[in-house]
């Protein structure tokens, strides 16, 4: 039951211990007096955990919360967000604002014609610029359009993702990682926090055509969200048709998506995709 949104026993025993450690390590950047406190909400496990921490008063309320709409975010993420997170945050007066995809200046291909998705080639994988173009820059344009001059931005990486942490590349925006430093929690602990609070299994947030998906995620998309899966199959064909070598794929097997057996174990990834793979810090959280 999720109608009682701020629960006194939000943290279980184990998480209280982690929270105590977090106090010793408190990272000052989430508490700021002169900078706007913003949060890049990603719709995944860590963002949902952050929402619970905000709703329970364990973290301060951000001034602006932004969910960048890539126009390709999986239906499952939106369903969970609208059903559970919007009312949860609304109960403490926090609104999640949606930054529209038209704030991006490029869509599937960059200005130089390169595919932005981190798709597989015959011998490797594209670096993937979609996260920066569709999320990082869109977030910045959105908060700038709201008059923000300087801000701290929460990103949702957890303690198991510290290798993904990178400082901001612009002076006016400083990053903070509450789940890595302030209330240190791993992805597993975030999930447990969510389940302990009475919420359903959180979705792994990513686009329906994201090549970082692993087989269990593809299988789930195919079984429960067939419309999203159909769009992914179409996208997979589309990028191959446009590729000069006709050899780019959404799936690591380098097979057309509609020919892949997702019940097979994943190939051990060479690209660090187990935890989402996206390096910008704006995706999969
Ligand atoms: S979820 Fe995947 S496809 Fe979507 S923006 Fe992030 S890296 Fe790109």
C-alpha cells in the first residue's frame, strides 16, 4: 500500500547503519544557500529511492526536479513514475517537471551524421552520445530557461557506480551524488528501501531502444510492453538500413532484435553495461 507516503520505518535496520555512515561522510554540496538545488530525475531505482528519501525528510527538497523526456523512455518507466512517484513527491510539495525532447538539438543522428545510440558494430560499440544530447544538455537548457544562474544538480549514482562519477564540465552547474556520499546506498539497498516502503519492484529506467539493455530487460520489454518492443525492432532495422555497412545492432549478439533469444544468459559484457553502461550519469538511475 503506497498511500501513506512518508513512513516512519522507511529505513530498515541495515539502511539505518548506512545512513549513520553517511552522516560521517556528509557531502556539503547538497545543502546550499545561494545555488538552486536541482535534481536530474531519471525514473529508475536510484531516483525512486531518492524520492523516498526526500519524501521522508532524509534529504532536502530540491527547488527544481527535472525528468528529461528522451521521447523514447520505456512505458514501464512512465507508468511507475506517474502511478507512484508523482503522488509521492506531490505529498511533500515537490513537482517533477518534464523537459521536452524538443530542447535537444539532435535526434537519432548527430550534426555530423553519426548515430548517437551506443549501438553494437561488428567489432565494437559506439560511444553513445544520446545521453548527453537528450538528457545532460536538455537538462541544462531547461533549468537555464527557468532563470537558473548557478545550481547544484543531484545525479542518482549509487555506491556501486562511483566509477561513473565525473565532475560537471560547466562552472555554473555543480554535481552532487546523494546516494554515493550523503546517504550511501548501493543499487541493491535502494531496491530494498523501495520494497520496504511498500512499493512494487522498481523499473530499470532506459529507452526502449537502448543498447545497454541486458537480456532480462529485453525479455521483459518483449513480454509486457510489446508496443515498446515493436518500436525497438523497427529502430534496430532502421539504423542498419542507414548504416553504410548495414552492420549496427541494438543487441550485443549482432542479430536483428526480432531474432534474438532473450532467455539465453547474457554474454559477459566487454563494455561495462551490467550497471547500465551509460557514462554521462544522467541515464539508468
Ligand atoms: S537510456 Fe540508453 S538510449 Fe536512452 S539516452 Fe540513455 S544511453 Fe541513450
